């Protein structure tokens, strides 16, 4: 598959990195030569110093031979035009990043008229993830799969000291559950029954949603028994705006603290049921005056990671039960749990996950990037002609960095062992190290020929082999 990414910012870089792991041929286009030179030092991609809106440059690059173009410049309008031009020249599929709330009601029209196949909005996707966490008690780095029948949750073992020092096979409280990964010393470990759990480990556990709830209740993990009624949002940017919108619809009392006066006026005009405070959100006295201690949740979504993390920590110390911070720097992921912050969301990671899901298409119905961006959870509906069908898992020869965490067969949820067999139409939830994604593909090679990377060539091809 050939993909062109226009815009070498954070999203363009991370998306190119993820696609390389998918064995996708990537061309990265940007007008900043210095940025491209830095990228060349880290990624094995073709970089082109050009303007993505230049028809001549697109033709020279033979855009008609590309399967997909992703327009990820900083301008919604530029992204829209790039997609429209490339589609008319001959590119098969296009994805545009469009973030402006003013366009939200017009997206279907824009897609149809401008030839855009898929629109991504990192801020809206992040706000939706935050809303899901707040109102449905999801945990970050966790996912609900197979229409909610299967859940995955992660937590620090310091909160469950009964597990520390034990081998996984000796733990009696994991019936119907499976530890799919351990995050230890900035590394993800794929565990075995003989793996010993240690202090400060963060473990990922998958199982029936009911069993996950039972585990949470028994060990008092991430349990929030108080309904969310009052939420304070630090930062009135796009994420703050989108989040306030969805929370207001759910009858949540929303307070937004924003330092820019003009932005406050805009928010007041657009969000009639939100309380908008003009002030410095890093002033703890201001937050206390606005009744921080009475809040059920605090969300830091300013443009500065340090502010989000610091004020989230202050809110936690003030007794706020649920704390979320938006972060952009991957290095900060490693300190979240130590700070006691419940969730930290990276808009770029969320967006890359959504794009990967779209590219894989078909019965690849869910993709989630995990802690430190080193792991991935994928939900797949199994086609009858895949070689994994009809064999015990122990005979599949899966790479060490891959675990089949759950199988959903009709209404039955199976937490598999080595003797479990996968059948056609099963929903299989797979955890893998990002580095093992290429090796994983061989297990989804169609028996009649063609490797998985070929199935990824277009959504049409994927639907043909592993459905929609």
C-alpha cells in the first residue's frame, strides 16, 4: 500500500511511524525542509519538500499511483482542497483533518462535495474519549470491545498489594480474566503463567465486562460510586469546547476556566448552559473560589502539558475524584500513574488509532494504541479462510509479543487458553507489541494467496477478505 501524508507535524510524524510498522510505503510531504531532515534521521520514509496544494508537484509524485492521501496540515481549508485535488487527479482514497467546530454541521456535505473519504478531528475524538471515561467509568489505556461484552482495564499493583510477589499462575482472583501485558520500567512485557508480578507494575487485564467489574469492586480499583454532576474544565480551546458540549447534553454542570478574554466571550455565546470563568487556571486560589472542591471531575485541556498535569494534581489533592489531563509529549506517559492522575489522553494517539482502523477496514473493528505507544489492541472478526481457523492456539506459533486475550462467539465470551480453538465469525481480541505487528500479519494470510499487507491495500480489498 502506498500512502502520502501531507503535513509533517506531530500527527503526520506519528502516523508515518505507525504505518511503517504496517509495512506501508509512506511519502511525507511538507514545506519545511528542516523538519523533513529531522524526520529522515528517525524514520525510513520518503520525504518531499513541496506544497501539497501544488498540482504540479502532486502530478510529479504520481499521486494517481497512491492508495491513500492523508492531509494533516494545520489548515482545515488547505486539507480540504488537497483532498479534493488529489482525488480528482486519481488518488484512490483521501483523509482530511478538519478541526474547526464551525464546520461540524457541514462535514457530510464537505465529504460528498470535496471527494473526502474520511474526516478526522483529533480534538473531538479526544473529547469523546474523555466523556466516555467520565460517564461510563472507562479507564484510559482500556477498551470495551465486542459491543461491551469484553473489557480491558489497567491498574498499578500498588493498589492491589495482594498480587505483588506472586506468579500469575498462583493468583486465585483471576478466574475468567487474563493478564495480557505488564508495564514495568518503561517496557511492556508479555507475561506467562510463571511471570512474577512486582511492585509498581501496571498490569492490563482483559475479560468479561462482568468479571472486570467484579475485580474492580473486590479490590476497590477505579471505583467511582458518585455520579458525575459537576465538572471543571481547565482550558477553553477546541477540546474544552467539544467536551463541554457533550457533557451539557448529558445534563452535567460545566465550569470552564479560560485565560483568553475573547475566547471566553466566544464560549459564552456558544455554550449557553456552561459557566465560563475568565482567569488564570493555574491560580489555585481562583479555582478554589470557583468551588473546585465540590467538583466531581477536573479535566486539564490547555495547550501546555505541564499546566494540565500540575493543575490536575492540585485538583486531586483538593479531593476531586476523577482527574483527566490532555498530554502531547509521549515521555509524560511514564509519570501519570505516579502522580495519581486517573487518565492522560494524547489526541495524536487517538487519531492515529482511528486512521489505522479505517485503513485496515473490514472486520478489523477496533484498534487501540496502548501505554507508551508500545502496544496495540485489535479486534478482528475472523474470516473462514484464515489459517488461524480450526487450530488450538498453542499450535498457531504466535510471536512472543502477541496474546489472544478473548474470543467472542455469538453471545459467549471465552477467555482462551492454549487449547482454545478459533472458528469462523469469532470476534478475536488480540494484544500485541507494536514491534510484532508485522509478524502478526502472517497469521491473517488468506489461504488462497495474498498476504495481509495486500488485504490492507484498500478498504474494498479488506472487505472482500475479512469483511466489513
